[in-house]
C-alpha cells in the first residue's frame, strides 16, 4: 500500500501528516522534513502533497527509494562551478526558482489579506450571502 503524506507550511514551519509511527511532525526546514519522512517511511513508495499557507503547490509520487529530489539547497548554500562567475546554469535556475517562490509567497499573502478583510455580506465561510 502506498503512503500518503501531506507537508504544510503555515508560517511556523513544516507540518507533516501521514507518517507511519508519528501522527504529526514539525520542522523548520523542508529538506529536513523530507529527509525525516524518507527515513520514517523506509523510503517506501509515497504520494507527497505540498501546501504553503493553505495554497496547494504540488503532488509528487515517490517510487521506492524516493529518487526524486523535491528540495534544493538555498541559493547561498550552492557552490558555483569555478570560472562560471555566477552566470552559469545554477544561477539561472536559482533566479527562476526565486521568481516562482516570490509569486507563490505573494499569492499566499494576498489570499491571507483577502480572507482577513472579508467584506460585509460574506459569511465566515467566505460565501456570499444574499439579503433583502
């Protein structure tokens, strides 16, 4: 049977649900959370869902051994190849990744602000209520 794991970032860290022995785990770093989950699941096949501030990001199907790398080191931790001058493929990748992360973060912030400023006439569930 394939495991189903959910990783949620809620501003305080990454929360993991669906681990075989621990009902819930919390980590500051996504890479650390993924390593822990891989170890706890003995690298058995798993469906992994990622959410950031309630926004669904992706579902990844990991085969036995978890061959897919879901997380890369932070830009400051990347060692650039000698002679690349910082203009190689790694820097281009990180520029794109940073741009995507900014968009995801700004969308999550917009959704949070929108939810906090629900106009009158909207119920607590966010649905429009019609009144006469």
